[in-house]
C-alpha cells in the first residue's frame, strides 16, 4: 500500500495543496520550521488518527481556523482507496474519518492504513518514563491485534472503577471482591497480550541490535509486570494478579488507588542482562531504540493487514553514520513507502541506486519536487 496523492487543508502551517508522492522513497527537505514534520504528521494522522509528536490534536489545526483536513488516495496493489480525516475545533477536538468517501467510526477505520513513525522524541524511550514504554508496547499490540483496543479500554475502565470505589469511605468488602475479580479478569488479558508481544520484540531486537551496534553485546527485552512487593508468580497471570490484589488490599484502601496491575507494568531493555535505563551509555540506549523501532516495523509488516508506511522525521541527523547506515539497511528489507524529513540531504545514507522524490519545503509550501537517485557515492 502506498499513498499516491495527499491533500491538506488548514493543517498546521501547510499551504492547502495536493502532493504527488513517490511509491517508494520521499524526502522532504528544508530549513527548520518550514513544515517538513507537519507534512509527515499529516500522512501519519491519516493512518494512526493521531500525531506522533503531540497528544493534543488541536495543535494540528491551523491557528485561527476551525477545521483541518487531510485526505489521500492510496494504491493497494492497483486498487484505489480513499482516506480522509477531519479535525474540528471544539471543547475537545472532534475527529471525523472517511473511508471510500463514507464516514466511518474510528474503531472501524483504524487498521485500513498503517504507519510506523520514528522521530527524535523516541530516542528517549529507553531512559524515559515507564508510561511511554507502555504506550509504545500497547500501540504495537493494537496495530497487530485491533481487538486489543477494546480489551485495553475495558481494563482501564475497571481500574478507574476500583480506584473510585477504594476512595469511598468504608467501602463494602463484598462489592470490592466483585470489582477485584473483574479487574483480575481484564488485567490478566492485558498482561498476557503484553507478555506475548515482549517475547516477539525480544526475538526481533536480538537480531537487530547486533547489526546496529556492530558488536557482540547481548540485548534483551524483558517484561517487568506491575506486580509489586516481589510476589512470586505461580500459575496464570490471573492467579498472580488475584494474589497481589488480596495482599495489597489494606494498602490500596489506605491510599485510595490500586498499587498492582498492568497499569504499573514496564518494559525493561537490557544489555548483557543489565538494565540500559540505569547503566547504558547514551549510544547504547540509542542503538536499542533503533533496534526497537526496526523490530516494530518488522512485527507490524509481517502481521495481516496493509503494508505499513514508514516515516522517519529528522532521525538521520540525530544518529551517527554507523547507526544510520544500519537503520537504513534494516529498513530497506521492508518494501514500505518511506517519508524522510531532513535539513540536509547528505544526512541520509541512501545508496546510489536508491530512487527517491525530493520535495523542497519552504514556509509550508512545496516549492520543488524532482526525482533523483542516491545521496551516497558507491
Ligand atoms: N497549528 C498551527 N498553525 C499554524 N502554524 C503552525 C501550527 N503548528 C505549528 N505551526 C508552525 O509551523 C511551522 C512548521 O513546523 P514544523 O512542521 O515543525 O517544521 P519543520 O519540521 O520543517 O522544522 C513552524 O513555524 C510552526 O510554528
Ligand atoms: Mg521537524
């Protein structure tokens, strides 16, 4: 699947225009603050219904405008597919999705176009907050198994319910038993999904880390379940979670929130069995993120569904030549349509045989588009 043409309207600083993309590699070139990331973001919005750089959709609507829109014509093996997303300003932003011209609920729209984005903010993933790693993991699971969205939301709902129940003075213990059992059932589903995905990631990262790092240190991706106080796991995730809730109940009642469960999970990236978060050098952490992102693309690409688009926003300038080459090499295995933004063409290690379309971006407008070959000499 690739995007043939994309139209934006009142999207950040982008001039209303239609862009004809190359089926394979697209390079968006320009100085800072011209709108390169915005164009990549518009592509990503169509697939993911969100941005890769902000959780605030209102930021995407041009200042002073009420409605922003992005639409595209995609080609799926010769079959034309039409996608459109509109964002309307209000107390909260309303998203309207259209597939083949028909308004489609986001849950049904999701998955018809898929994209993986890699941007400089991702480079902090290893050492940043657990929440960002849980989000990375959950989004990957959604992309591969759309049914997970409803499961995840059901768990979140039961967490909120239990927490507000804990905060009531002297809650009914029998009713708390009922909430606990629901929390255990829904929480175990989330834990099992994550456990399974982490095993897949571990296997993929193991293969990709060495090619990026160029040495023999052994990486690992480990699941750190949010079951505190060192309670040993026996039996199923549900049994374990049930035991943790039982043991933690007095503490939870005192604090007014649930201290054990998937909402406290983490994903631990290791090198030679030591957490990179604590002991890794900046270079090792970056290598691990590159390996994670390549693994993400690989896992999504091999799952059923349309072939994901790949967006690399200004990543090349953040990485050294070796990591860049390894990244581009690993990615070139997947025949995805690629969108690259950069301030300097020379940052991109595109081999001499690589055909790409170069777009010059100036003040929100594309001033030139031309087809070229290679940024690196042989
Ligand atoms: N909602 C918006 N309305 C109008 N302009 C915006 C909006 N959001 C961002 N901008 C402006 O768009 C410009 C382009 O931003 P960006 O796409 O991040 O540029 P680049 O990636 O080329 O550095 C910036 O000058 C920014 O201030
Ligand atoms: Mg940018």
